[in-house]
C-alpha cells in the first residue's frame, strides 16, 4: 500500500497571520501524526491541534505491520522505535487453546525486505512519531477544537479552537479530521458512520517479568472466546481476553483469582507465568470493540484519517496500520497540486475513491478474522475451528491471508477460497503459493 515519496506540493505564499497554516490537523493520535508526517514531507506547513496535554497510556495500537513499517521507515520512525527497544515479531499464530487446529503465518516468507512485525507501547509509537516530525510541522497540546470554520459556500477553511482560555481561529486550505471514533468534525460535516459493536469486550492485561516470550502474535480460540498475546519491550506480554460486558463487574480479589484459574485451565501455556499473570489483574482494563467505515472520507476542505474514518476489531492488527496507509494515500493524491480550493477538493475526491474500496476490504478481512475466533455460538465455533484448520493446512490460502494482513497489497478471497477454508471443496493448489506471488 505504500507509494514512492511524491514530489513537493506547490503551496501558496505564506500569510503573515500567525494563526494560519497550509494544513491543520485535529488530533495527535497515530492518524493525525501520520498525516502530519505525510503532508509535512511535501513541504507544507502543518499545525497539529491536540486537546490532551499529555500522551495517554492505552493498551491499543501496539503491533505494526510490514506495509506500515515501510512508510514509517521513510520518515525515520522505524529506527527510532527500534532504538527504544521495539520487538521484532516473526509470525502470527492462531489455533485452539488445546494446541489443535493451528494456523501459522510466517512473515519471513513475504517477498519484501520488511518481512516482520514490530511491537511497542502505543505511547512509545506516538512519541517516536512526534520526535521524527519535520521542522515545518508544529504540535500544540491543550488545544480544544470547537468547530470547523466555513466560507460562504460552506467549504471548510479552518478550525475554531480554544487554547489557554482564549478562543482563536486557525485558517488552512486543508483540515484533517483525526479526532477519533466519535469525531466531532466528521459529525459536523454530516458524514455518517454506522458503528456496530461486538457483543463482547476485551480485558487487556500487561504482564511483567516474562523473559524469552515467543516472538509472535498468538491468538487462541476457546469455548469462552479469544485469547491473544504478544511480547512487548522490557520482558512484558500483552494479553487480551474476550469477556462478556459485565463479566468482571464487581468481582473481588477471590473472584478475580478464580477467573484466572479458569483462564489458565483453558490455555495451559499461561501457567508458565502464572504468578505474573495474577499480579497483572489489578491493572486490567476493559475495552469495548466495534467496527465501522464512514460513509465518506471527505467534505470540501477536509479529509478523514484513522479512527475518525474507520474502526476494526483489534484481533487482526489493522486499525493503527490503516491510519498510516490513509495518510500515505492522501499524500499521493495531493502531490504536485496547488492548495487552491478546487485542487485540494479534487485531491480529496481522489483520496476517497482510492481508499474507500481498500477500507471496505480491510474491514471485511478484520471482521471475518474476528468472527472466526470470537463467535461463541455452536455454529460459529464449529465453522471458526474448521476455517483455522483448513487455512493453516493450505499454503495458498495462508499466504494470501498473511499478505492481506501485512499491508503489502490486498488479494480478496474468492467464494471458492471460502469454500476451501470450510473444507467443502478440495483445493488442487493447496501446496503452493498463489500465482500472483
């Protein structure tokens, strides 16, 4: 999904007004910072407005795919992450808690120099993105966006903000809405987003003092749903546990210990660091999970990036990575254009036409992967386990799934592929890679 570094954009002469920029970005999450990198690389003056005074510490967006790493490498961010101890992961493994029905995606098989994943704390990834920002990009924290500014024709021309107790205006030919799932700017532009919540939640645990953890993302399906873990820097493990919305509500210390007993019983490998797991329970976080793709990715003068535009189940590690692909795609659409309103809006239409089909496909891939591991109905569990076994035993299908997740290019599964996954049709090409590879 990455593209060659485009030529510098042709920007109009800078105005003397201090509260102006070529681009103003609402939000300093991964999407907003990636947009600032991408558009800053075109020589544009970019101003990022972020309402949070400090970088939040949240258990999300910690695994980077090869396609995103290629883009981050262009910006010098990958090296910053590795210098701070980010962990290279070689595989994505999925299977049953008992060890049966295993599907192993070996990223070393990818035909690319960046054939590995990278894990790091979300706040470390944000910090590396900030540290690598070009000089023509400025980040201002503690700035609350009140509303979008518009011209007489209704085109968005900047943001009204509140900073240090004062109301101000920031004018810009292009506004980036990167203000999260509940995006105020998306709603103010009248762009719909039909979010669908999954019936479960994810309990996030950060487990310390676990040296020598396998360098892979491992996901397991059990009778109570998904359990997923991967290593983090500093001999830590991130563990996600599927749970009912109220499963842990009001649970006392003894109840939590019994909950941990059941967790270890269904996934015996956790017994290797049982004490550390039990110590992590007090710091647990419960995360809601949902999915959507916005009805559109732009309004005149404004583009949607990252979680303002889309959200997926975290199981397939696509959300943060898709935000980086958004930014890179927008850069390609703006390259070589002026910042006249008509030129910008033409680029935004191109951005939507390019990214919307990809986002719909990514959403479908992520939802299917999540459904395969989280559906607790008898039919869902049966089909999910069957799909895991058959995909894992089929080199053509497993390579295609891995390539799709990696961000190096999408090759949608056909109806024939789906039937092969379920074991309803034999696959004569199961023992070799797909022809396109």
